[in-house]
């Protein structure tokens, strides 16, 4: 079988796929991708609706005008991806994923859930993240700038830092001792 020759796929399972070429103008509905690699591929004008990626490598993918609707990423390696260029609709959940060096800018990530994920040196800029949940996530050197984190929950996450002067932190949930990092940008001395 030649992979991705058709322009739409429904209820298909793709397993152990290694793909590095462009995926251009293809619709996937209720498809599952397992143990597959799309590293360095370009996703151009594609649609992933109600799909799931399980133990996949999506590192360095380039996303152009591609929509992700109700997509689940589980135990995936997703390094160096700029999600801001997706365009179209974007709703996803991430569980056990490595999202280091990812970039989210000018997006609406309201009510997104990230569970047991790594966001080392990831960046969130000018993004709406109200009611989002970061559950058991490592946010080492992750940057937040002009992000609305109202009602977001970081209580079980670690290594986060965000500047209260450049982000909206209304009713945002944190826990001690990690919440002490929020004082780092203030000109104060703690004793």
C-alpha cells in the first residue's frame, strides 16, 4: 500500500510509519497514528479531526494552515515545533509528551490540558490560556509573555516562572514551594 496517496482517510490506523515528505491537503478523520515518525515533515493545509498520535515522533514538523480538532497526543516526542503557523482550528490534549522548544504565539489555548509533559525552553506569547491545566508538567526555562492564564492550574507542575506584570494571573492556581518563583521578578529581598 502506498501511504497518503488519497486526499482523505477515515477510521484508519497507521502504525510504524516513517514519513519525512510533505503531507499536502489531506484530511484525516478518527485516524490513529502509532509508533510512527513524521520528523521534519511539512504538514500543509491538512486536517486532523478526532485523531490520536501515540508514541510518535513529530519533532521539527513544519505546520502550514493545518487544523487540529480534538486531537490527542500521547507519549509523543514533539521537539522544536511552531504551533502558531497552524492556522484554522486548534484543539488538542497532550499526555506524557516532550514539548521542548515548542512555540505557541497568538493562539487560543483556552481549556487545554497538558498532563505529565515537558516544556523545557518552550515559549508562550500573546496567547489565551484561560482555564488551562498543566498537570505534573516540567516548565524549566519555559517563557510566558502577554499570556492570559486566568483560572489556569499549575498546582502539580514544577520549575515554572512567569512575570505577573506581563501576564494575566487572575485566579491562577499555584502551589508552594513552586509559587515562590513568582516573586523572582520583583525588586525585593526575601529573608
